[in-house]
């Protein structure tokens, strides 16, 4: 039996929630720098994500095109890798960003993600997606993962298309209003503490923090529920008859 009654919704984040975002980062770093297995890829990835969020907030939201987008994309690599003793040239930063983008279309859903989405839908739950980024780029990843085969376009909300960026609570308000539900009826699954956990909770949503990298919370706020795998997420979102 579903833990939800009729007209409940579960929305997922995209990057590092539905697929492993570390994979294209690792491949991009290896392609440009020739690094080996001993490089701290995961630690550097966390700092890249930090600077991506930081620079996005500094710009007033994730840029969707033009010089601001290019600057944010390259500077996140420059600043992150500098913390690990790697001084990137501008040419290397551009090359790394290009390799990173290319690899983001050779991705697969986390184990159990497709099954959970399908099971939620079979039980009458509204299932959707909320993600930050330029529409064309995010749609490329959505299609690569075949998410569009399970979730209709009307339930996919991309910040660059909506004009609002996580963690702005107005994005979550917009989604709830679009599907005719109140925040108490909505659940959000995401990996980013700042964008997903705090953003959705600020809008009054229930939050499941997909903390599969086992990182520490960035503030005193506690999410609705933490989970480290899709098996754990399924246990939280589904109950047996």
C-alpha cells in the first residue's frame, strides 16, 4: 500500500540524484590532466559542486546562456582544483568543461531509480522532476537517461525554462501550484543540501535527502528523512501491504 493517499507527488532532482554526477567529472579531469587512480576525485567533485552553487547564487541564479554561463562553468573547475594544488589555465578549464559536458550524455540511472519511479506511478503517485540548468542541456541528460519515457514534459521543471532557480522557494511553490497541490502533499528527493534540502523545506515540502556520498549537513537544519541508496528511498516512500 502506498504511504500517500490520492493526489500526492514525489519530485526528483536530476544531477547526482538520478545518476552518478561524479562519473563525468572524473572522466573530464582524467582527459585533461591525465590523472590516475590516486587523485582525490570525489573530494574535488564536492568542491566543484560547491563552487557551482556559490557562483550560481552570486549570479542571482543559474545562468542559462552567454558569458555568465561560460564563466561560471570554467571558474568552478579553476577554483575547485586549485584547492588540490592544480592550477588550471583558462584553456585547460575550457577543455575540462567541454569534456565534462560530453560525458554527461553517457550516463545511466542509479540502480533502483527506474524501478522506484515506475512503482510510485503504478500506485497512483504523481512523479516529476525539478532541476537547475539550461533547458537544452538538461533535456539532453533527461533523454540520455530515458526519463522522458516515464515522466511527461508537463511534470519536468527546469530552472532555465521556468525563470526560477533552486533553492528559491518560489520554484517549489510554482511546481505545487502547477499540479494543484499544497506543499504538505509534495515530497522532494535531492542530493544537494543547499539547493534541495533547504530549498524544498523552506517551501514547506517534505524532503528526502539522497545523501549517497555520506557527507555532513551544511547547517543545523535536519531533512525530513536521509537515505543513502534507492533501496533506502524505496523503504521510505513505499510500504508493503
